[in-house]
C-alpha cells in the first residue's frame, strides 16, 4: 500500500495535510462541546437551586432567611460564618445563576455542532477527492501497464484476474483510503485528548476507560487474526467467479448449441458457493462486532456512573462531570469503533494493493530498445535460424526456420494443425520474441526498433477475427487518428465487404456488437481484412484469415489485394491449397520444422508432404499432375 501512496500528487499531499489539520479542529470542537454540555448542566442545576434553595440543604435555606434573601448574599457576609471557600464560591455561583446562562451555553453548543458538521463535510470531501484521484491514477497506470504486456504476461495473469484487479481491487483501495483519511488521524487524537480530560476529572475514571479500551482492542485483534486470511482467499475467488461468468457470456453460442446451460450453471454455482461461504464467514465475524461493541459502550457508561456515584459522595466530582465523562467515553469508544472498521477494511485493501503492485512490478518481456536502429530495407521479412518455445513449454514449436521474402512478394505458409504456423507469424509483429535466431523486418531485428514503429508497417489479421463494439466504419478505421469515409469504403470494397455493408439499414454506421457477434464468420473476417487494408501497411500478415470465405470470395479478395496492393508484401497462413497456390513462395511446416520451400509446382514435385495435402483437397487433374 505504501508503494501506491508514492503516486499521490503534490496537491493530494497538501489535501492530506489539510485533512490532518481539520481533524484536529474537529476533535477540538468535540471536546469543547463536552465542556459546554457540562456548563449547561451546571447552569440548569444552579438556576434550579437559585429558585429552590431547599433542594441543596436546609442549612442554605436557613442562611438565606437569616440574610433576608439572595440580594444580601455576598462574599463579605459569608466569610465571617466560617464556611469553606469552595462552598462560598458555589453559593455565589448559585446566586448569580440565571436562564441567560442556559441560553448562552445552548447557543454555543449549537454553533459548535454546526461547525463540526461543516468540518466533517470538508474532511469527507477532501478524503473522497484524494482517494478517487489516487484510484484514477492507479487505474490508468494499471491499464497502460497491461496494454504493454506481451501475450506471455497476459497468459500469466489471465484476463479475468486483470479485469478484477483493475476494477474490484482498486475499489477496495479507494474505500479503505476514504475511511483511512477520515478516521486514522481522528481516533488517536480523540483518544489522547479524551484521556487527558478524564485525568483532569478523576484518575478512577481514566483507569475505567483504559480497561474498556484494552477489551475493545483485544476484540479487534482476535477478529482480525481470524478474518484476514479469508480476505486473501476472497480476492482469488472473485477472480474465479469473474472468469466463469466471462467464459459463459463469451461462449454463449457454444453453450446453447451443446445444451450445456445446466453444466455452466453448475460450474458457476460451485464458484458462487465457494465465494458465498467465504463471504459468510467474514460476515459472521464482522457481525460479532456490533453486539460486542454495544456491550463495551454500555458497560463503560454503566461503570462510569457506578464509579462516578462514589466520587460524587466523596465530593471529588459533580453530576455535570459524570455526564461529561460519559460523553467523553462514548466519543472515545466510537473513535475506536471507526478505527476498528478501518482495520477490518485494511486487510482486504492490502491484499488488493499487493495484487495491483504485482501487475505494476511485472517485468515486461517485450520492451522497446534503449537505442533504436534505422530500417535499411522496405517491405522485407526475414527469419534467420529462428526457433520459438512458449514460456511454459517444454519443446520448441518452431524449429530453426530461415527464409526471406522481398517487397511485393507473397509468402504462403501451410501445414497440419499445430504445425507452428500461427506461432511463427506471431513473431513478425513481435507478439512474442523468438527463443533463438533473429526475425528481421525491413532489414532490422524486430527487437532493435520500437514496437510502435514496427507495427505501423504491419497489417495483422489474426486467426480469430475480432471486432469491437461500435460502428462498422469505426472498426474499419480502428487505430487511425483520422476517419476517412472514402478510404474506409475503398478498403471494404477490396475486402469484398462493401456489398453486405450497404445492405444494412445504416450502412457503414451500423452497430457491431462486442466481438462481432451480430455478423457472420465470413463477414467478420472481411471486416478485419478491411481494417488492415485501411491502414495501408508495407506488410500484410494473414493468419488463416480466409478460412470462413467461400472459394469465389476468397479468389476475388486475393485478386483485389494483388491489384491494389502490388507493392505490399503478403504473408498468408492458410489450410487451402487454392488460397496459396499462386504465392511467390510457399513454406511447408510439419511439427514446427520447415519440410518444404518453393513455388507450388516445385513443391508438388519435391515435397511429398505438400503433395499429400494438395491431393487431399484437389484432384490430380486440377493440380496439373
């Protein structure tokens, strides 16, 4: 948590200092209010005694009769009677008592209460400003950090967990910070001030209050020891719950297609029950606080009255002092109650802070170089003895691959499932880094240029086309600072998407649902291709991006690309022979190894594996054999 506090701005630090000052002012107003409560009780009591002297003692009544009433009572007339000085002083206060004293004390009490309300409002406002400002800054840093993550880091944390850390965890920290700034300073200041006031009234009352405070602290410590481990578990269970819910919503079509609603419901129910049981346990622990605090608070009040009654009999304290002590005791206990609530929030906030720091402190495996190199070529992609292994993998999925494709050429990659085709093309935009060897774009190792400059040159269409929530036009122009209607329409025409877009009621302004769920697979792929075409890159990377297209559309789209992007290099991963047979170069992968390289006609002759794939899709006549 302390690491996160280092992110506070100078303005927020100033506000924290201001909160401390306002907190001291609030405690001062509270303690002053106690004094005036004591004063109004004395004023009421003395006015009553002034009007009914017999309520004090028959002796005072006889004295007043002998002197001829209150008008003749003075210090000079009382001193010869040999009365104690304290008693004489009290009689003079009773003589001078009036209802004006009650109104005065009551008016000051109202002003103090109003001032306390204003100060408390200011503290709450400033605390909310500081806490929300810090949370906003942390959330932005967390988002930017995750944006910079490579696929390796994202796989490590899991998407559901990253979402929880960005939302729920930061919310826990924000709530804890608001409570902290409101109570962390108030509780100790109130405790010290109140104990000093107790000490000035009577040592016995101070000892009584300290005993009950120790009981309260013991209760807090016990509950924290029991509950804190559960708070850590709860955050992980929140991740799990969010993960199940996300999978269910994302894969709702598959769930319904396989009649798996009950299966998913049971899966969610198990995660929900685990979360609920943990939450119920912590809830029961917290539920014990309220009755135990009431017992302590009422017990302290009762004990103060019992001890106070003996002190009154010994004339050490009066009734007004007892009432003031009761108020002080209540204020003290309430301050520690609020502090205790803060202690109950802190464990979960500390867990959340640890999870956030874990993300912020994670070393990004794919980062920009300190000194960049300049590109020496244009539109070229070269692999030099490249091997790649996933972070948790035991074996290489790409093994010792070498090739070069020049500007304007088309390179196709084909192979069986899990041959390493996608893993191989993921190295080009540097979604992963090669384990061994070098991947060069435009003559420079991709690790020696900034990711931004590298990816500006590449139009990447992933295996699973993804569309964002928004209009069709926004999706086609995604990532561009300028939205050009003509360029967007031209990109859609090249990608063979213009026809179905214009059939929609709102055309290019039609809304695309999240992940493109309201368009077909083929339409989604064409929109993703249009998005890459709009970027007008030097290098296109199509990762099996024609798989959902019919043969006619596939052929037309490739012809459009050939006519309109002659100078762009194209790297196509495909399963269809018809899609790649016109490529300038073809790489045949098997088990991560390159078992064939050349043109279509050459591979039919010298690569048996390629020939088998081709014959499984086309006849010998169609292949010209």
